[in-house]
């Protein structure tokens, strides 16, 4: 009798652990701009983590708040365990947290950190983001270095400082670059804050055009903004207004497809360089952190800041190789 009980307990145990095993971990990765090279890269690295750890990755595009809320419900209905998100609007932070709770999902953010209605970061949600101000300073430093290499005089140069004011990480990036320039002698009066909506080439192109029309006398330009597509928009606006590529130094941030396509062009365009960010840290490490949270109950660090490295047309392949991107 004892033996039988023992045996059935044993079988029961095996069966139980098998069913426990059968429920594969499921993690969502929700991004605001699926068409952008940066988010494609993040997804790619998240997939690497999924393969390695054997969880199911659900990639979802959510370009606005409505899509994001239904994405969360959808993940809940699929019995996912948690999700990582780059939200289309950081002020949705509280609503996202609430919705995640309702759906019994763990949540962490990448790139764009959730803020409260008054703009304060929501620190209870683990976040992986770039050290935005520092990376902005890096952009400023690189602009200045190239300006010196071209022997430009401060007095002849205008700086188009594209800024997406609704997004804190964008503001910090642009401010970091502008502050660096000013701290190193660039006249503040020649730095033109150029606000644009959303972060895409079309919007920054339009904002750039408006500025150029007002500053027609300036023939040499620096261009910077929150990422590659934004800086490229500014550069295109200048080129479209007859400023030669050699008289433009545009620097972006991300180092994904948009920048690579620029560098691959035969002729040097006004887009001079990009600060390559770590898509692997944002895509792979966030996914691993979420997986460990789900499987081991280990909540990810409240905040992780990542760095970047400058690349130009001349060395982008070597830099990408070094970073394991090619
Ligand atoms: C933001 C930008 C992206 C990328 C990311 C790190 O989300 O929109 O292009 O720069 O931060």
C-alpha cells in the first residue's frame, strides 16, 4: 500500500512538473515606431534572448495610446507574463501601469521613461534608457571637432538644434549638445532651438525649412537632434535650400538603418556622423531582465543608463563590427 501511495505521489509530481514546464514564458515587446531601424534592431536582439532562454516573444507595434492599451489587453488575453515597452507617449505611464496590473502583467520600459502628469519619472517601473544629456554632449563635442577640422570660424556658423519638446530624453539630448557647444565658445546667439513634432524626418524637415527661411544669410551649418531620422530631416532641408554638403555637419543618434543608408551613399552628404547606441542592451538585456523577473522573481534594476559611440562614413563598418552589430 505504502509503495502504491509513494508511486502515485511520484507520478503526480512528475506530471505536475511537466505541466508547470509546459507553460512557456511569454513576453511582449511593444514599440512606438516599428518602421524605424532602431526598433527593428531592438526586436532583433529581443529575439536573440527569446531563443537563448526559450521563451515566446510577441512583437507588437503601438503608434498611439489606443493601440498600446489594446496591445496590453491582447497580451493579457494570451496569458503573457510581462512586457517591455517604448511608449508612444510618456505621459501614458500611469495608465500603462494600471492596465498591466489589470492584466496581471509585469512591465518595464525602454528608451522613453514613463512620467507622471507633472513630468516626474515614474520610478517604480524598471527602465533601460540612454544617458541622454551625456550623449548629447558627445554630439556637441564631435560637431566642434569636425568644425575645427574644416577650419570654420564661429561667427560664420549657425546651429540648427532640433528639439522634440514633449519627450524628456529628446530634450536632454539636444540640450547636452547645445550646452557643450556654448561651453566651448560657440556663440549662444547662433544656436537656434528648432522645435518639431514627433521624431521623424518629415517633421524635422519642415521645422528646418522654417528656420532656414529666417536665417538665409548663414551659409555654414551644424545640425543635431534627438536621433538620426530627425538630424537627417534638418540636413535635407539645408541641402534643399542650396547649402552644399561640405558646408553642413549633421550628427544624429542611434546608428541604425537610417544612418547606415546615409553612409552607404557614394557621395558624402551633410549627414556626417551618428552616435551608435546599444540596441543589444536595450533589446537583449531588457528581455533577459524581464525573463529573470518572471522566472526567478528578481525585479530588474530601477534604472539602467547606456552609452554610445560616434561613427562616421569613414569608420562606421569597423565600429559596428566592434559592437557586434555586423
Ligand atoms: C527614443 C527615440 C529612438 C531611440 C531611442 C533610444 O525612443 O525615439 O529613436 O533614440 O530613444
